[in-house]
């Protein structure tokens, strides 16, 4: 892969002298969905698929970008001077946003660069291609300029740039999972405090299978912001009767005792999901530590039901993938992952059932939805690296 990318870089930008190859992973969230902006816990892991970048510093101020995923756009040129949030809809807003955010922290990007990207995360799949590009850009800048930033800083800078440069109101989970990834471990992260621990994922005789619906979704224009504001309103209503900072502070019992303070049934459902999903995530990590993978799978299934019924972010594509998965012997658990409304599901499937899973879920999905799903058997990998 490295040699092919360098060769392509040389072809596009002229020679490879001074060019280096970098990688940042994508991520999948095993459980804990739509909890990250509600002060709850999440349980993501970095993947071995992600975004590769070949970068070289320039003597001038010119930025030249090229993506092998959007070759039809050709080389996109701009400059490091006067970077500002723009509404233009091309992928270069992600690396430019990170350069801008570094500048705000007093780490000025003074020179241009030539940057070639290739991602093997399906675009729009909900496996965090945007956060992968952000963390990748941050690690390139750190290496190129010798900036003193930790991997956790890279996550925070990436989130800041996505919120403020790209106008997407994302939580911290994606960037954190990617920047802090550790092979064969998921990250049990308290999004309210950023306290975290690594939890080994030991799946004896089973694998993680990602099913991609091929229904793309845009974060900015999905119901994501609507759900956030419903939860914020519900929180404000609850705060009138109970002393909490986030919905993640509540146990199920406390929520049930105080939910009458929320003035709308819809908001009660939304807040219920945030509270119960947070508790489910804590139980799931405890189950994993106790080597109870069956219980972990049951909690994954319950998470999907809550996302479908209380949070209403699944849609027919994701529901079909999950409901068909549940029918198959050897599926330990299956749920939607990511923001919803398209994107992917994540399933834990016994080795001997993987081929049956792909065949039967794929066939049923094609019949019902009218186009095919794609399946990826994935491994849990490390955070960003220089190759």
C-alpha cells in the first residue's frame, strides 16, 4: 500500500522526495450510541481500515489536495493564508479546518503542503471517515512542524474543527476513538470527563462484522441536531426537579422517578434512550470483563431496540440488517452503529456463521431494499501512525 501511494503521489505532485506516509484508523462504536453529547459513556474501538495520507511540506503557502476517493475532482488548490470556515462542500474543509484549529492554539501552519489521501472506509458509512481525516491531518502537522500535542489533543482539535469550521455538532467520541485507538481493545470513555480505560476485546471463535447499508447519510442534514436539542430541552426540564449536569448522571430508577418533569412524550422517549443506553454501556463493559459475551450481545440487541423505538434514528435499512442478523444462529449481538439514518450495523458473529450471515442477510436486504449491502469482517487496530 505504502509504495503504491507514494508512486501515485509522485505522479500527481511530481517526485516523492521529502514525502512521508501516514495512517489514521476509522472507528466503530460497539455500544453507547447518542450518549456522547448527553454526558454518558461510549465504547468504541479503532479499526484496521481508515485513511492513508502522503504529505510533503512546501516552501510557499500553497495547499494542494488530491483524493483517490474523489479523483473526478482532480487537484484542489488553496492557501494556508486566511483559512476560514466555508460552506463549500468539498472534502478539503476537513484538513483545512484542522490547520485552522491548530492556528487558534498558537501553532501556526506557515507553509503549504501537498497532500494525497486514500480512505478504505466506505464514504458516508458512519465509520467516521471525517474524524479519521481530521486525526490524520493533526498527526501530519505534529510530525511536520514538531508541534507538542498529545493524541488526546489531536482528538480535541479534530472535534473543535468539525464543530466550528465544518458546522457539524459532533461529540468527542469519533476523534477520541481514532486518536487513542489500541489494538484488540475498545475504549470505555466517559464523555463528560474524558476519563477512559482500555478494555480488551477477546472474541474467542467470533469476529466483528460491519454491514454497510449503502444508504449514505450526511451528519449535518440528518436529524442529529434535532435529537440533540430534544435532549437538551429534556435535561433543562429535569434540572428543575433534580440536581444533575447531564442525562448521563441519572440511573434508570432516578429517571423513572423524575420523568414527569419533561413536558412532552417525545422528549421523555429521547431522554429515556440517553439514560438507559448509558447504563447499558456500563453493564456491557462489566459483562466483557466477566467474559460474558452472551450478555454483551443481548445488551447490543437492546441498544438497537431503544435506538429504533425511543430515539427513532434507525430507518428501514438498518432495521432490516439487524432484524435479519438476529434470525441467524451464531449471531451473538447486532445493532446499528453511528448516528443512524443509514450507515452501518455492527454484529458479533461466530466464525462458523460468518458466510451464512453474509449470504442470508445480504439476500434478504437486497430483496427488501432493492440494492445490496456490503460486509466487512474487521479487526480492532491502533491509533494514528507514520508508516
